C-alpha cells in the first residue's frame, strides 16, 4: 500500500516553499524520473552533500553498483512509482510532507535517502563518479 501523494508547484508554494524553490524541485523530480542524477544539497547539519541518485526504477535495476533482491525491488517500485506522477508535481511520503522532504534512491549508499526540498542546490544528469572512473 502506497503512502505517497503528490504536491503541485502551487501547493509547494502554499506550504511555504518560495516559487523559485518549487520550480527547482519540480524540475529536479522531472529529471530524476528519467534517470540517474548527480546532485548537491545542504544537509540539516549545514554540511554540503554530493549525491548520486534517482527515482527511476529501471535506472536503479540497471545500475552496476546496485545490488538489490526481489523484496527490495518490489518495495522500491511501490515507493517510486512515477507513471502516475502528474507532470510538474512532486511525490512526498506522508511522513515527510510536513518538512517537504524529497525521497530518492542513493546509488552510492544503496539506500533510500531524503533531503529538505528547500536545500536542493544543483543537479545534472549522470553518475559523475562513474564518468570520472572511465
């Protein structure tokens, strides 16, 4: 049973995210639906985190650094089901919505992580560490 729901950019603004922040998070989610991203955000303790992650199930399954079993895969498919995600909206876990925390699958840590939507700094497509290793 899913515990996710979606907020539009307008709803993010109503909940206190500035318009440019709402636009940024919606664009980030749109890109994360397409594949693996390298991105930067500020953690709660103020430190900067460079992350590699996605909400795209195919990208998770196909990534060479990800080892998950069928149980974990089914769980991730339930959490990150993006086919029903309306364009321009952001998925939130019901437990994290008060703080507007965005969930993603961390490719490096092989774990689900979250960050405060107002702390997103930047992102680009691809696993930069994988590119550097080539």
